């Protein structure tokens, strides 16, 4: 596979390799073909809509967490649009219905509030209830939908079977970057608690968090889980991975602006953990860099920091075979998901350009940003 010439892209920039994206999409489509499940792009993880036509060649549509995401998927991919939110906004609901094929409600009160509107809509919208099986294996509470006193989904104690008239499916989302063995254990709990209510329904949505395209992911166990629930209850199965679509498909290219010393050498980059890769601070995690190692692994160790005034705008400590100098480029790995969708312009720091690459067209700078993008969101 031909290497991307990262010296030819502006910095900072997100670069998505379409060849790697297709590789992920082909695996996801394999799961669809084996099982009949519909796999949807969760736009909260990856919303690079310039590539939606490519994604739409393989996946069945998108899932959305807001009006704007639903509209984006409707207009840019034009396939199935599913929506879920912890609560819907009254002033947005009529427009949301225009874009949506499925609407999942977080509570029976929400369902009852909008039931009449949905049922009198000019098109059929399939409605579901999100359930909380009160089982997950996520260690970080920030990402655990089943954490104590979670606001997400209806627990069995609060389930109202007498109010299911008009509901065609159930939805659960309990996973985050996990393998299919976790799904297999989760399915047993969902089946035990909510299986009786699936009889006669049309679909079951497994939600997201499935790391299907990770190298050690057990695809056959996923297939077995899908087929088990599909055949037991005669329902259509949906999955909503976001990260799995874009996993290991993108880069963030940055430039060294300065090197300072304070107990160790510190390289300041033209990017920012706070602004451009916020999960580095929120998860937290240390992204890999092409050609770099752990502190002390190579001769020259640096702390890499962003260019905002936030004291904690630190990406991590890395070692390099050669000393860093002004103008050097660093290429961060796995920067397609949860970056573009979460970045911001704190301190007035500009956003990275958005770039794609394929072998036919080479490097394509799809979008650059400027002052108007900053001033336009303020007043």
C-alpha cells in the first residue's frame, strides 16, 4: 500500500485514508451479509460527511443523537436515519420527524408525549424504547450508560408493558470499545430481563461500543449473538458502531513550533489535546506517534504540549531517535474518530484542516477553517 506523503498536507490536519476506511467497511458488510443485521454509522463518533457516499455503499444508514445529526445523515447519505436522545426538544421534534425512519425514546413519558405526533406523521416512523439492563463491563463511569442512577434507558423496575402499544422495538447500549464476549454476556441479561417484551416486536437495536474492526475482535461471536436474538424473537437486528467504522483510519499531522526546558525538554506543537483531540484528556489516553516510543525508549525524550494557555494541555511524553527541532512534523495515529466531532476553538485556536487520501486522487484538502468559523459561533 502506497504511503501518504504527510509532508504535503497543511498542519495541523486530520487525514483520513479512504483505503483503510474501506477495509473496515468491508468487514462490517461481511457481518451484515452473514446475519442480515443492519449496521448504522453512529455519527457521534465520525461525521466526516464528505465520505458518507463511500460509507453508504456498505452500511445501511446512520444513527443520530440530535436534530442536526439526523439532518446531516439524511442530506449527506440519504439512507436509513435512526435517532435517539435522552429527551427530545419540543421546538425541534417536527423537523426531526422529517428526517427520521426510527425514533427511540428514553422513557415512557417521552413516548407518550410524542406518540400522537409520530402516529399522525405523513410517513411511518418506527418507534422504540431504550432499555437499561443494569449490566455493563465499562470501568470508567463517564462512559458507562448503566452506571448508578444513569439517566439513559428504562430499567426493568420502571418498564411499563401496558404502554407498549405502538412500540416496535427495543434499544440497548451498554458497551464502549469492547469485544464480542462482553456482548455475549450482555445479551443474556437483556434476554432474561426484556425478552418477554420482544415477542411480537419488529426489531432489537444492540446500540454501539462494538469494536468490530479491532484486530483481536471475535467476529464469529458477534455473528452468533446476532443470530441468536434474531432467530429467537424473529426481529431485525441493528448495530450502531461509531468508532469501529473509523478505527485506525486517520491521522493528525502536527508541526513542532518550539522546544523549551523545565526539568525536561518540552516540545510545543501547532495542535492541542484540549482543542483537537479532547479524549486524550477526557479518557484519558496517550495516542501513538509514527516513529516515537515510550519515554526513555529512544535517546531523546520530550513532553508534547499544545499551544493553548491551559496548563494541562499535554498530549504525553514520548521519545525519539533524533532530537526534535522547529518545523519537524509529527503524525499521531488513530485520529479519525471522536476528534473532528468533538473539537473546538478554545483560545481562538484554529481547527485542523480536514483531508482525505485515496490512490486515485491522492491528497484532497476537503476543508480549511478560519476566523469566520471562530467569530461565527460567538456574539
